[in-house]
């Protein structure tokens, strides 16, 4: 049996640790799509507020599966210059691809009923179902800082130690339940890691609002 049955189980385990650390009543932002079911459990357990922060991967030219960075809906951006150079992404490509992905992030954030809540002066907990390179988590943290968050907490069930160390330079606090040197992919730590669709994200957010 893997450490997490599904994203809901991971969210409950994550919430236990966050509660132990004293994070209650915080603004909890899931990174769509997989981070939203996790964030829903965290927000419920902590008596917090649920929303989203959308981040999109910036793709390498001719290799759409290779992420060379990420960008958030508000333009917060991070580029891995070493990988970008290796992939042949010049500045013109980076500028154009960043604009494309920022526009898509903004479109998706709006489609999720404008679910990003006001962050200024608040503790913000950013949640995903795990981190690999950490690209989208980095820009989510940067976006929260740009929006005036008082303190930025990144909370994830699992990730490789190297990425967790990187995230400690981006977030005020990083909570990662399991760090594995043999990490290969987030899904290997879940019994059920079915893809989360946009409709599920929307339903989760609408259900949260209806229940309040």
C-alpha cells in the first residue's frame, strides 16, 4: 500500500500536520488541477477559505512535454535558464510562450469562477498533490507574494528533497510529509491517482461555496 490512498486522504494527512503547526483559518489555495481536491480537505479541516491559484508550465520549443519554467495568471514567472538553454529556447520563444501560458492561466482562473481570494495581509497556504521540479509551486508562491500575502506556506504530501530545498527559498514555510531521494513521479505515492478534470475542479469550488 502506498502512503496515500487518494488525494483526499493526502489532504487529510496534510491538514493534520498543518493543524499541529497552528495553521487554522488560513486562506488555502489549490494549484489546479490535482491540488484542488487536496486543498479542499485542508481548508475544511483547518476552518479556512478555499480558492485556487493557477500556474501553467512554460514549454520547450518542439517538446511540449518538457517544462522549462512556469507562469501564473498575474504574470509571476520562473524560468530554468539552464534547461531553457539546453532546449534551445531563445528569449523570443520564452517571451511568446510566457504570454501564451499566462493568458491561458488567466482564462482558466476566470473559468473557475474567479476562485482566487484576496491575499493581502493574510496567511496563504498553497497546496498541490506533490511537487516534482516545483516549477508551478514556485510561481504560485511568487504570485501570492505579489498579491501581498503576509506569510506564504507551501504544503504538499510528497516531493524530492532537492525540490523541497528549492521551495524553502520561495515560501516562508514548506510542509512536505514525505521526501524521497528515489522520487520519480508524484503518482507513485498514491493508490488512486486518476487525472482531475476541469469539471471536478469547478464542482469542488462550487460545492465549497454552496456549503458555506
